[in-house]
């Protein structure tokens, strides 16, 4: 006959398994995939495309409970290269990421930045977006043809404002426009602003003849009747924007901008995977898809090695364009 104490011990162990909840839940606990203290840096001023993208992403991530308390902060300067320098200096910091895009690619060269995007850790490309040519509601130009005619007569007298430094999308787009209509790029009176927010204030105030910026920065003012949209730079018209393409208006330019997220150099594989997974899950939410529609952004989602390869090809493309325009 077996010892009664042994049977009591077995019975007690069985009761503990049945009555005491496990320390690790088998449910959808995301606490292990969250990044405590995650911060998104915006390398230009509030109201610009990088800012809108970062804040929209942070809100979507928080609302979907993929991560809590995502801080967004601005560190403007030198076309995004001040922020880039900060990011590169945060080597190994897996709690920091930066909103960026085509503008920073060009600014690295035109601002002779000591830091390079090639040093960062690519996380994801998020969106692509047409630029748009806008004037204030009080402008004498009712269409892109009238604007181009006046611009060709005296390029220096019609300043064009852009929300990026030389080499960025808001700079490259009017330079390509100028070349297409027979204006030498060096004749263009380009006025640089640190982001679309500052630019729009100057367009509305009549401080520049016209502005070139992303649709996300201009949509609300166009809808309110404060800005007049003359043309979009993309090869096809943009839903919700009553403006022709440059190409259908006789200006042979097809141009789109893109934006994404990069992290500091030398972050761990675990931290990189957490960031990629978080943004991949965000991309799949209806809230993010609605943000794409609302802001007129194209879905250009890309991660990992594919985004890394894309960044390198964009770097080569921008250098080539700058040299072609005599600006590098």
C-alpha cells in the first residue's frame, strides 16, 4: 500500500495547477513587444510633412494599443540634418526613431552634413505623396499656365517657396519645372522654409509668388478657400484635389515625394524587429488606411532590406539630379 502522505502531495500539486493562474498568459499580451519610452523625432518644424506623418503614426500606434505614450518632439534645422546628426549620435538607442524622407536625402549633400543616412538603421518607408503648386486666394494667377507665363518672363521677380532645403522635394520639384519650361535652375528665386507649416504662412501672407509643398500640408487651406491649387506634380491627378497634373498642363514633370522612419545606428536586432513589427501592425489598421486617404498619401509601405536598398538607390538618384541641375 502506498504512503498516504505521497498521495496527499500529488493531490496538493494538482490543486495548485488548477487553482493558481499561470504567470505568463496564453492570450494576446503585447507587453513584451512594446518599447517603453519610445520617442519619434521630427527633424523640422511643427506642421510639416514629417511632423504630420510622425504624429499620425504615434496616435495610430497608441489608439491600437501597440505601444503606450509615444512621444513626438521637433528638432528642426538645416533641412533635417540637425536631427539626423542627433539620431546618429544616439548610437544603440532602440527607444528613438526619426521621421524622414526624400528631403533629408538631398539635404545631406546640399548642407554638407557630417552625418549620413547610410549610418542609420532603416525601419520602414510609409507613404508617398505628390507635391502641389499653390498660390494664395488673392493671387493674380488663376491657373498654372498664367503662372508659368509670368515666371518665364522674369524668374527672379517671382519667388517660389518650398518647405525643404536645396536637394529636398519642395526644391527639386520647382527646379525640374523650371528646366521643363526653359528657365535655368540657377535663375530660380527659391526661398527655403523649414517645413510646410512655415511655408504656408508665407504663401498666405504673399511673401512668395507661389509655393510647392506636400498635399498633406495644404489640403485644409485649399478646402477652406485660403489657397488656390494650380497643379499637382504626380503623373496622375490626386483624388479630392481639383487641380490638373503638370504633365497634362504642358509641363513635362512627374514627381512624387516619400516619407519613412529610421533609427540610430547599431541598435539591437530585437529593438529593430520591435520597431518593424510595430509599424507593420500599424500599417494594417483601418485608422492608418483612413489617414492615408484623408491626407492624400499613397501607400508605399516597405521594410527591412527592401527599404535599405531603396534608400541607397534614392541617394544615387538625388545626387544625379542635383548634378544634372548644376546644383551639386
